[in-house]
C-alpha cells in the first residue's frame, strides 16, 4: 500500500494534466478492492461546481470524506462528512446525503465551504492574497465514520483539487500610475471589455482574488488599495476622493476597456466609498454599483479619514460577546436623521444592488439598507434599487464555496491592534448566501454592463 506522502506526490504530478482520481487496493471482507475516488473537474474556477464520486466499495460501506487545505499563512483548515455507499458500492456527493460531519444533507460543495480551522489553530480569515495560485484542497476517503485524527491515518484514496481565481488567458497588471496602489485584471482576448472598480473593507491591503474572478467572467476589474496604499505609507495621510477618481480614469482610459461601461463594487468600508463616489463625484460616471454589507452612514463632507474619525468617536458603542469577540455593528446606530451624516442615495441615477446579511455583527447593513430604501422611495428612484436579503448570513459575503469565517483574529486600519472580530453568520445559511448572491451579482453586472446603451 502506498504511504500518504507517496500518494500526495503522485497526485501533484497528475494535477498538471487535468482531472485526476485516486485508487488504492486493500482487503475488505476477505476481498481485495480498489477504492476509486474522483473529483471532476479537479481543476477549475473557485465558483465552478465539481462532482465527487467514490466507487468500488462494498454496498452499505461506511466511509468519511475529508478535505484538508493549508492557507497562505500556513494555517490548516479541514472539513469532513459521513456517507454510506449505495447498492452498487458508490457514493455520489452531488446526490447522496451526508449523515454528519462539518455539514449534513445533500451538499455537493460542502467539503469546500465547510472548511474550518483545525482544532487549536489560529483564528484566521484564510483570505487569498495571491490570485495567481490556486486554492489547493486534498480530498481523501477513509474507512468508517471518523471525526478526528485524520493526519495519523492512511486514507483509502486521495485526490488534489485546484480551485483557481484566474481563468486561462486572464492578465494581471500592477498599476502605480497617479500614485495608485492597484492591480488590473484583464479578461482573455482583445476586448474592449466593460470595467469595474473593486474596493474591499477596513482590513486594508490589496486584495485581488475577487477582481481576478470577475475578469474570468469577462469584466476588466481594477482592485484598489485605498486604505493602506504606498502614498499613505509615505505621507502618513489618508487618501481623498481624487485618489478613487484617478483609479476610475486609469480604468476608463485603458485601450481595452469600454470607458462608458464601468461599475463599482464595494464590501463594508469599500461600499461606503462606492456609495459616496456614485452620488457625489463629478468624475466617476457609473453604469451601476454593488454594495455588500455596506452603509450610507458617513460624514458627507470628507472622505476616508473623516469616516474613521466618525467611527472612533463612537467607540463606546462597541460591544463584546461572552467569548470577548468584538461587535462593531452599533457604531453607525441609530441611523442619523441629520442629512450631513449620510449619503443622499435619492440622487442616484443608475442601478444599485445591495447585498445584506441579516446576522451582520460588524456593520449596520440591515438598518442602513432599510433607510436607503425609504430615501429612494421618497426621492422617486426606488426603481433603480435591488436588495438581496439573506437571513442568518454574516458580514463577509464573498464569492461561492470560500469557507465561512464567523470570527477571526483581525486588525483594521482603525484599530490599535489585532483582536477577535465577530463577523456573524451561520455557516450553512452564509455559504448558501455566497453562492446565490454571486450568481445574482454576475447577472446584475451583465445586464447593466453588457446590455444595450441607455
């Protein structure tokens, strides 16, 4: 029998050539069997479903499927599920019911989205920083219904699975023009393509994987670090709206971008910036905008620094769970009635999509969305608004099948050190929200960026 190390090495060799499967001979009930484990496609985009099959076990055989992933910080994540083979000695994860583990029921992608830090590991976000490399997961099948000690056992079969954020032909271009810290991802082909500015939240940094995935779907996407860019590191000053306007101009003027078909997408703090630019900028002219876990509450006069000061001045509203997890959603509550403290979304002239997790413990997205709905109804532009409500989903609604993080050890640019942050969300509901919202975000962008001229 092959050792685990030999099997992983062989899987590495096979993965470069497409779909792979694992097959191991062992004695079962006096018969020699070759358990076959297959994942198809074993290489694909992160938002592409796969089919996991186990074959050639005895009918009614109890087995455990296990997924193991090591993130870029070296932290290990695992998921597992219990199955019983059918009368043909087969388990089809896309159709068969998990009887327990990190997920239960029929969940074709459960071994991805239910990945969680292994016991005693650091609370991390598992955020992908290198969009040019895949998320690699080792999927294995074990004898019996196991719950722990997987690393000390030899699996019956294993397969390495690669989930990519960049489709073949997508180009990554670092952007420093105009003092920007940004990365442009261009779809495969000559173009021209519609464009999108991608803004992340209060953790800062240049997060690329969502922009890479959007480019894989035909949208030239520029992800921008606006909280910790090089210019801020040099000057010690936060950027103003001209920085985002420069990013818009760079994208708009690129020869492979359709300058009249540009959108913005922001999550959390990035959604606040998106809403402000969409309403008040004389330079940024959008076809549509997407806000994920966002709010319109912020000082209208000012930009990033003023919003951070606004939040710091309300720090007494921060609460802590019984486990000392920081809850910051009350920083923006109650929703102000003072018009100088919230973006006037009644002035919007293009479609807006709001994605809301109703268990968001980080930002007052739910209350903010209800107020924005009322503002747009009074202004007569509510026909431009689409809201996706997701009960039991948390703050960090990301592309599909990326593991849910309810709590993590994190540090925002507005905090004095790392702390346990409660993002919220129940795993199953949150991950279903990620899958559903991503499909609808892509549809919304397609309709507004690729559709007929308005």
